[in-house]
C-alpha cells in the first residue's frame, strides 16, 4: 500500500491561516508559526467583540432613552415600568430612535406611561 504524505493538506492549512493573517504586523502575516497564534487570538477577540457590540448598543439606547425621558420629567425606570403597565410593547432600539427623530411621538409614549402608573 502506498504511503500517504501530508504535504498537500498541510500546505492548504497553512495557506488558509496565512490568508486570514493578511495585514498583521511583522512576521505574523508571512510565517505560519507566528501567524497561527495571532489568527487564533484575532478570531477569539472577534467572537467576544460581537457579543460586546450588542451590550454596548443596549447601553447606548438606554442612555438615550433616559436623557429623553428626563426631558419629559420622567426617569428611565419609571418610563419602562409605565410602558409595561400600559402594555406598550416597544423595544429599546425603537424607543431610542423615537427619542432622536420623533420627539413628539416620544412625548406621547411618555404620557401614556405616566397615565398607566
């Protein structure tokens, strides 16, 4: 039986890692030994970053809603409690967009929340 050599597969694997390492500093973009841990770290950081992005956007929306709610003489927590009591089901992203682009509509939402409390 013929001997199976791993040269072709190793070359494919190395090419794949080096392709992902394009733009890395120093020998990390050209040497497999340096590129492999750098790409693994980059992929891990990208995965974590995708989770953190959701967290950061939610914080931003809450900050914007709180600022707009305080302009309407209400706190964020009172607004959210009032919306829940009034059965107004609107997510934070849309509330944030309303606060920026439609202040009159946001004021109407605040009034509905205030009545429900």
